């Protein structure tokens, strides 16, 4: 009986942890035009006019909400590439996403990113 309770508790806790949201704060930048048409880490071809991004760990295909803390603008992007583990940024965005966040002129902005559970 104790084992059944323990297993049930572990399953419930695991389910809760998987559903909790992930939020991260840090620097965002956007891809240079030289990457247009190149393969991403996921194997997709990079397009500046898509709403995609690179992150260090978030799984490919995951959608995240990115909020520019300077002007409170928001965009939803899909992770399809990897950032270097040594990068000081938390996310690299396509040009289209950076335009929606209104930081193209600045080049870098402080953002929060949050996984979207769909």
C-alpha cells in the first residue's frame, strides 16, 4: 500500500512539474541577413520572414512568447535553432520577430520568454 501511494505521489508531482510554466529573462538579438537560406540546427532552412528563434535548451518545435521589457511588445515564435552554450543572449530571433518587438534599431533588447503550453 505504501508503494502504491509513493508511485501515485511521484506521478502526480511529475505531471505538475511538466505543466508548470518556464520563464526566462535576458538579452535577445536577431539573426544577421547572412543566415538567410542556411540550415538551422533542426534541419530547417532559416527565413528572416518567419517567426522562429534559437535557444540554448528549449526543444525544437516549442512555441514561446517573447516580451520586450522596454516597450511591452509581444511575439510568439517557434524554436528551430540552437544558440551556443557560451552565448550571453537567451534567444536569437528572426528579423520579422525582432520587428514585431520593435528593437531592430537597438539590435539587442532585454526580454522575457515563456513556454506556451498548447
